[in-house]
């Protein structure tokens, strides 16, 4: 199996990546929203759901 970032052989320690660097690159892509699932855009609701009242301690 090859690393999905750089195509080098994978290292069992970082599987499916070859190194911590490539694992971090992948994580960064997830955190910045670079990876998306194709589909129709969903509009957000104008009124978010209300949270239940907090109970006093």
C-alpha cells in the first residue's frame, strides 16, 4: 500500500501514511475543510434549535 499523500511505501507506525509529516498534512486538510463529500449544498436554518435551560448547581 502506498501513502495517499506522497505515494511512498507506508510505515506501520503511521499507517496508512509513510510518516508523521504526511499524517499531519492529511489532518490539516480535514481541519481546513479541504476534504468534502460531493452533494447538494444544504442551507442552514435561520433559527438554530434552542438549548434546554441550564439547571442551577
